[in-house]
C-alpha cells in the first residue's frame, strides 16, 4: 500500500517515511521504490516475471535422487552407462552428481595375498607363533633402497590426506647421483648395511652374499636355527643366487621360488 503512494506523490522520500510509520522497519531504498514502480507499470505486479529460456526439466530433485541411487547400487558404473540408463545427458548428469556430492576417487594398488604361496607362508608363520616357537625371532629380513642426492622420494609411497586436493607436485631430475643401500635386520641385530654406488644386478648381489651377507648371518646365528628372507627382485631370482642360497642355507631361506616361497 505504501508503494502505491508513489503514484500519488511521486516522492520516494514520503514513501519511505510512511513505510517507517506503518511497519517500524528500515524502509526500502529510493532505487527499490523506483524499480517496484517500473515493474508494476510493466507487468501489473511487483512479483518477478516468469524467466525466459528452457524450463528446468532435468536437474530436478527427483533426478538427483535417481543419480545418487544409481551410483550407490554400483559405484563403479561409468558416467556413460548411467547417462544411458537414466536417459540424462552427460553434462546434466555431471551437474546432478555435483549436487549429490558424488566425487571420483582412484583406488590405490596394494599387494594382494591371493596367491597360495603367500597365504601358506602367512598361515605357517602364524601357526608357528601360536605354538610358541617364536619363528619371527629366527627370520633375518632384508631389503634394499635407493637414495638420491636430490632427496627425491618414491611418489607411490608418498600420500597426502586433505579435504581438498593439495595439488602437490614432485620434481624429478633423471640421472641424479646417489647410493644403493642393502641391509638386513633380525632380533639379533643388523646385517650390513652395504652401501653401493652402482645398482644391484645378479653378479653384484651374488658377491654381496658370498663376501658379506652369509658370513654376518652365520656370525649372528651360531647354529642353523634361522631363516634368511629376501624379496622377489630380479637379482634375487637369478639361478646362481638361488643355487648359492640352497647350498649355504638349505631349506632355510624365504623368497621367490625359494625353499620357503
């Protein structure tokens, strides 16, 4: 009613004064009064006119629920498949997925324990421990790693957890100088470490076993009540390496195609 006074007085200030008297609230600005007047002249109402363009028929709450339900039932479905099944254009599907809070995640690859040999080894170790044989105290665990002067890290072992993508990059410089370190560890102490300025191939590893590793393991364990473990790296799998381990540690080494696989 107060806005109608503008037609009589054409004075926005009087409209504002009357607003304060009637509603006891801050009045609309003069610009708002002018706009409401113009809108009423054009449409006969102070309500917004219907918007032009295509009506919203796809990104509805019902379709949002359908999209969320489709990915809940099968989270590995592709956007193409869901778009085809629901009859929704992929661009509209993307908007619906955003509204439903659906984000894309890439699974991490980890070593599986589906091979019979790995499962059998794990079960045997667990059984020995439960029987009180303390087999874990009899294993010499070994591995090697590369260290670069550039302090580069293996990105596969480096993860970040955050609510948003931190967009972290790792600069890698090829052919950086560094060293390769081999070491073993058991309840009796450390074997090595052996520091090399070259990579480890089967010849280098065979010499390491003969000159350093086997003598140190024998020194730690005065009897044959131990097991030597190595991973399945190519130098460890060489025939000459396996033959030497079979000779020096018969039925006492764990590894790829070893006495205990």
